[in-house]
C-alpha cells in the first residue's frame, strides 16, 4: 500500500481542516502583532512609564490574549478577542504616544483583513478556467 498511511484502527488518517480566509489572515496579523506588543512592553518599562514588572506583565498578558485569539479564530469568540486585543494595544498609546501609531496601523490591518476575509469566505468557490 504505497502512498497511503493507515492508522492502527485500519482507517485512513483525517486530512487537515480547511481554514477560512478570515482565520488565516487574522492569525497572520495577530502573530506579527505579538512580537510588536512584546517589544512595546519593553519600551514602556525601559522608558520608566511603568515599573518593569508591571510593564512586562501587561505586555505578556496581552501577548497571551492574542495567542489565545489565534487559536480560537475559527469561532466568533476568537474574532472578538482579536478586536479586544486591538483596543488594548491602541490604549497602550496612553503610556507611550508612539504606540498609538503602531496600534492604529495594526487595528487598520486587522479591520481590513476581517472585512476582506469575510467577503472572500462568503463567496462560493469559482470554477477553474483552465
């Protein structure tokens, strides 16, 4: 039986779940944003706007929220967690003004991805022209 894997129960393994466009785009945005949020928390602590422990704790907490959102993007709660994390990141601009810029950029990208992903997910697949 070349080319076919068989599990111990004698059944073929399940294929990977097909991810929606919204889920794929959202996970990309949040994945990159996790890095920026962590670096922003280091900047907040380094500039002395908050004590180091608090700055890192809040930053890591927001990173964890984003990672949880990535895992739950197939459900509406994951999208809502993504929106909440965008709002929290933008609110970080109250501590360091430049974070408003980064937060607004990511919130704009997130909004665009949710709109375009929703449109693409709602469209029926096109027939191949080749």
